[in-house]
C-alpha cells in the first residue's frame, strides 16, 4: 500500500493504533496505577480526534469495498467529537472502586465499537457494511452490561444483543434478496443495475427494518428504553448519540447512493415511519419519570426528525442530517452529562428528584435548561436551527403534510421538555438534592457541550461549510 492508501484509512489506522497502545498498557500497568490510566486514555483519544481533522486524500480501496471522501471524513470527525465528550463524562464513573480493575476494557470496547462505525460509514460493499455493524454492536452489548454487580445492567446487555441479532438476521435476509436480483453487493453495481422488481422492493423493506432497529425507529424501538435504563449512563449516552448518529449517516449514504431508483418506494416508507416515530416517541416520553427512560423516548422522537432530512433525497437533506447530528451530539450529551453527575453524586435518576434543583445547584440547572430548550427547538439555541433546516429539506420536496405533523409534534415535545425545567425551577421539595461540587472532568464535558450548543447555533457559516463538504460521498 502507498502512503496515500494509508492516509485514506487514517481514521481506522490511528484508532487501531490507539487500541493497541491501550492493550499493551493493560499488560504493563499495575493495579495501583490503573486509575491514573483514565487521563492518559482520554488524552490519547483527543490526539486521535485531532489527527482526524487533518486533510486526507479521497478514493477507494480493496476493489471499491472501502470508500473515502470529504463526507465520510466529516462524519467520522463528528463521531470522534461525540466519543471524546463521552469519555470525558465517564471519567469520574470509571474511578469508582468496582470499575477500577476494568478501565482498560472500557476504553478498548468503546474504541472497538467506534472502529466498526468507521467501517460502516466508509463501506462500498454490503459485506464491509455488515462487518462494521457487527464490530460496532457486539462490544456495545458488553458495555451495556458493564456494571456486572447490577442485574438491570446484565439485562440491558442481553436485551441489546438479542435485539441486535434479530435485526441483523432481518437485514441479511433483505440483502440476500437484493443480491438475488442484482447479482452483486457492491454499492456501485447495485446503483448501476437498477431494479424495480418486487423482490428488490421486498429486500429493501427487510433492509430498512434491520436499520430501523439500529436507529430505534418505531415499530423497531421496543428495546431502547429498557437498555438505556439498565446500562451505565455514559453508555446510554453513547447509544443515544454516537451509535444512532453512525446509523443515520450510513443509512442516508445507502439510500442516496444505492437505492435512488426506488426513491418513490422508500419515500413512502420513510413518511409513515417518521410520523409514527415522532408521535409515539413523544407520547411515551410524556409518561416517563426515570430520566434515562425519558431521554430514551426523547431520542426515539429525535430519530424521527432525522428522517425528515432523509426523505427529500437531496444534497440539502444530506447536509441537514449531518448538521442536526452535530447539534444533537452536543445537546443530548449535555442532558446525559447532568443525569450522570447527579446519579454519581446522589444515586437519584427520577425526574421528581430534580424538584428544587435550581435552589441548590443553579449551574447544573441552567445547563440542563439549555439542553432541554435545544432538544425542544426553542430559538435561539442550536436545536431550533437544526429542526428548521430539517423542515426546510422536507418542504423543499413538497412534503408539507409531514412537516406540519412534525411541527405539531414539536409542541408536544416542548411540553415534556419543559416538565424537566419546571421541576428544577418551579417545583418545591422538602428534601432537594443538596449542593455539591462537580469534578473538573465533569465540568469540562459540560463546558464543551455548552460551547457546542452555542457555536453550532450562532456560527452562520457552519451550515454552509457542511453543505460544501457533503457534496458527494
């Protein structure tokens, strides 16, 4: 392989090198020094993230099975930023006595699943795509069950691996049908030999169903709340943001580049699924009191909003999905960061426990309020601009009824997001959460999220920059 080939796979190679460094460090790090390794691992991944920002050549490798372009590089960098925030937010949790002997395993599992997401995004062949999915999913199940002394964590891992196995089987069955009609699994070959045969349509529906599990789209969402509730907060955040973002990225790439000939079919499917996902996610979020389940159903509804960018099949749609994913990373990780800090300090995860939080912990309350406003799409925070561009992308192609339904659902979403704000600022409690100081890493994670929410909303040139980078794959 030439130097350009290595640079083309820069993200994967650098991440693999980081994995090997952590693996070697596991052998030579004594029991007393394992806790100190957390800082080294976070810095190491920060270096990986910085290297990913450097320019790289475009092209294909392995006979077209691997593709590298400006869009895929941008997507990987967004995932890197989100993963770095997750690692910073999990710093304190990893320092707990029951986790100190498995700090290396945590980082290796997280890096493994991120590596799988890289291969998914750069796949030019459905075999490479499937390998990426499995590499991303299996370590995630282990991470969901990371708290080995808690039954609900083990239950979360089992539910995730069983749901993923079922979805993978459905997805593979659909791919076998597509292969039967086209005779190839290369993305370029399938796009070059368009087929509207009934078997192709059926194969696409099975493929869509399998991807629906990965994105928690209704009616493939039933595992989500239970897994989020049982998994550690940092892993729930990773599932909600990084895993979902990677699935959205590869899904939109495949829809636009592999199945443009059956766009009329998948637009109808997406229309129905988007309405169901946004509506049901919102309605179930209204009933939740556990904060992790609350954010789980919120993330289901947000996945429905992602589909508004998918449905147009246009460059604007691709841009809005990437832009919204970036906003969603900062916003949702800010919310999960607050939940993580409070759960770590007090062990409380119920919304009722947040009553009167502003009186004792005003800074945390203000940060959570900013995150809720952004998730709800209240101007002038970033979430408003993200939703606006998603609505614009769908309206551009004439999906006015879908946009109207989505706008009505934002009113429902506004109500339940404000329930959290009401609990913190208005509700009174005889035994509120007492004042406590957050550690430096927790503050750093929240500071990055707040900066991201503000910058992505007010930096007027950011959307146009993403638009330019998302020209082609």
